[in-house]
C-alpha cells in the first residue's frame, strides 16, 4: 500500500518552503490605517487618511480654526515621516489589471526626473488630482453639480438646416474612440475532466453564497497549491487565478478598455496615449478636449489639458500608464451569452401574446409596447417575440466604500420581454457601464459615457445576427431598442437632458413659480398643462448643442430647460414618453406623498 499525503501535511510542507507562496499570504487582508478626525461631523470617529485630509481643509466643519490647524499640522508631520521611509510598492499579480502594470520590476519615477513632462498637478495627492481643474479649464470645481457646460469634440457648422445634418452633427460631438467590437462570443462544449468539474463547483459555490471575487481568488490559489502537490502531472494546467479559471471555461467577457480623463470625462484610445512620444521619448499626453471648439476666442474654448497618463519604470524602460481606465462591456456579447442559455428563448415567447381588455398588468398592455416605433408599423408581435427585444435602462449611484465619500454610478438594463419573475434577476441583467467617482458625473458630461453605449444600440436597432442560440445553431437575426428609462427623477432628467425640478416639469411645458411666502418653488396657478413633445425637445437640444459659449448655453437652458443627450441620437427615442416613474423611489420610499 502506498503512503497517502493528507492536506495537513501539504500545508505543513508549504510553510517550510521559504521560496514559495504561503497559503496564509494568499488570505492575508490588506492593512488599512484609520485616524481620528475631530471635526464636528466625525466627532472623533476614525476615518481613512484621504477623508481626514479633506475634512481638515473644509473650514465649515470646524468650530475653532486652531483645532483645524492642529489637525493639518499632524497630517503634514505624518506625511513627512512617511517620505523618509522606504515605501516600496506592493506588487499585485493580477491578470485582470492593465497589462503595463503587471511587471514586478515596475517602479514610479521621481517627479524631478521629468521636469519637462510632469505638470504641477502631479505633486498633489490622488484626491486632489481627480478633483482639481487645471488653469486652462474655465469651469470652477464647485459648480460641477450645477448648470455647468461640458467639453465637446470639434463641431462642424453648416448653413443647411436639414434634419439629417442636425442628426449627424449630434453624432460628432461626444464621439467615442474607435475600437474593434466584431469579436463573437460562442460557448464551446467543455471537456469532461476533473479540473473542469472543480472549477464549475467553485463558481457555483461563489454564486450560492455570494462570495466576492477576492475570496474566490484566494480559494482558487489554495486549490492550485493543494492539487499540484497531490499530483503535479494531472493538475499542472489547473488555473492559479480567477482570470485563468474563466479562460479555462471560455467564459471571459471581452471589454473595451478606454482611458478616461479625470477632469472632463472625455474618453481616449488607450494605445494612442500610452504610445505618445515627444522628441523620441515617451511623454505624458494631456487631454486636448475643447468644450467650445467653435468659439472665435481661443482662450474661451475651455481646453482641458488634464494629464491622461503617468510615467513609470518597467524593465529599465520608461512607459506611460493611463491614470484612469474605463472598461466598456459589450452588449452584443452579453446578448449572445443569454441566447445560448437553455430556456431563454422560451421565456421570451409569452411577450408576443396580445392581451385584450382594460386591465394593465404589465408593460405589454401599455400603448408604447403596442404602438412602438410610432410610425404605423408594429415592432412587438407574436412572430418577433424572440427576436425583437425592448430594454428598460436604469442609472443609479451608490457608495462602494464605508469610510469615505465616493459616489459611483451604474448603468444597466433589463429585458422587458421576459416575465416579471425573471427580468430583474442578476443573471438576466445587461450591464452597460460604471460611471467612476469620486463625485457624480456632472450633468451633460454623462454623454461621454453614453456615447459608446448609444453607438452599440444604433447597431442593434438596424439589426444584428446572434451567431448561435440554443434553439437556432445557425444564428438568429435580432433587433433591440431602449423603450423605457426608469430611474429616480434626478437621474432620469440627467439621462434625457431635462432641467431640474426647480425649473420646469419634464413632461409638460409648465414652469415652476417661486413663492416668497414659503421660500420654495411650486407648480401652482392656472395653466393648461400642455404636454411637451419629442420634436420640440430634440429641437431645443440641438440648439443648445450649437451654442459656442457658456453664456449662450446658460441663456438657452434658462429659456427652454433642455440640454443635449446622446440618447437623442437613437431615431426612435422619445424623451417625454420614455421617462417613466421609478416605483421604488416615487412610491415605496414615499416620495409621492
């Protein structure tokens, strides 16, 4: 009888191997330092260093100025002590991160090594770099959440005023970088092996107990150590990371990597900025996006000039690494995965049944569903129940961190053709993108993130062939349309380009009235409540887009209460009818009381 090796023996042997990774090291959490903040908001509560520094700068949070000065001095002393230590960066072997960051030899270059390349803003901390506007950008940071104007691509003005030219002009304002999105995702049959069964069990385990990716990464690395020690020849191909595990099952969802400007939120092609050179040397590239490119005065065009990259050392060479990456998921890839699931097409078929009577039990009973796209034809029919999809999209912000204010936005969509019991399940949700923080994206700047999403929906509206479905191995031609925008009222207004509630109603032409007696705005008084139309909204939005200065845009907005939205590029989009009431915010949370 051969001797058997227990798991305990393997772990004990692993501890004795000094040159190998310890299992305990895989599970060791990152150390997080917290400090007591004595402002009136925290009142001695421990917060992270970034929040501590932010509160120390805000004079409104302190009763006595000398207390605030004491906290500022303590922060400066702590930073000076930190610079004297050898703060070597921890190397994280994560295949999901940007490829230029994966080298173990990568080090940051001191700022004084590149006096001609680094702007002054690189001497600031991470929070200041994100929130500080360069001297060439004319919009104060304090007005980001108000009626600020955005940055745009070069605008071509023509004397002709046809609808087609207006539509093309809108398409050229927030143009997203070009990328190759023709890759098709097709699920392949998995090989019947022990490794496959173990990896499948791991993902089922994660789904069942709702584990984070960090936890499942540690579990995969632990199993890799155990299995390779048991039988290296059999399990030598067993993955040692979450990225490789997904690749082993061929379930990787390709994402378009874009570099986003932390200042104006303009997106750039990653390859263009990391290969940027000046005088033969890799140099930091600045964002050259202009908000008003057609303004006759160059100083009033509001060029961003925010740095897009940082310089680092990698294997003795200087490389440029994007400061902020934006992963744009592929909608077509997600739809392809859904159509290859057993039973998905059968769940779509009931949406084609024509219901009679005056009972409204679902979206299928509404006028939009029955009359879309409003040109006399019918989009949703029993024959097209599995090939014509209507999507409900949502935008909402949340706080991903506990000890700091960092607002992140999520844009996602659910398929209205699915039954109510299925359409909002996580596995049936289509992820459209995340809006980075730390603050909510200001007003029309959200268009930079909507532009690549709208580009893909224009392609899906014209028609796209799913290469393979569960019931149609040869492929299926489908069409997809965004027919409902259901968010809280501020997010809905921002998505469709409406003004705030203190200005006017987003469903009719009623303007708000300020009451000096009650010190608030209201919608009282005699009015015929004339319903707004999609045509007038699009007309005013195009006029706003053609304004070449901040004052002209502000005046136009005060008069009409409409801004440009990239969603208006969709030929079927109705910003009035498609702006639906969000039942969670407006009913369940008592907003409508």
